[in-house]
C-alpha cells in the first residue's frame, strides 16, 4: 500500500509545484478554473497526480496557421 501522505500537497507546496502564488490557487478555485482540491477541516490538500493531470489538460499545440517569428 502506498503512503498517501506523499501523494498530497498543502496549498503552499501545490502553488510552488505549479509556479504560482498560493492566493492564485484560491482565486482559481473560486473561479472554477484551478486544479481539484480536497478540504479536510481547515486544511486544503491537492493530490499531486490531479495537479499533473490538470496541467496536462492545459497543454496546447502550436497551430499550423500561426505566424512564424
């Protein structure tokens, strides 16, 4: 059985992992655009694999019609 404590990140750790401020994570959640989270009591936790999946969902490929530099 895996150790779940290594799978979850606190708000500060999740923000650092993504490269944004922790206030940005809170704002994204209220806007419905951020990664999924879990709230346990007062503690907000992010499953690391869910963050990675959310980041992958934001990937875009360059358009063939894009103007070259």
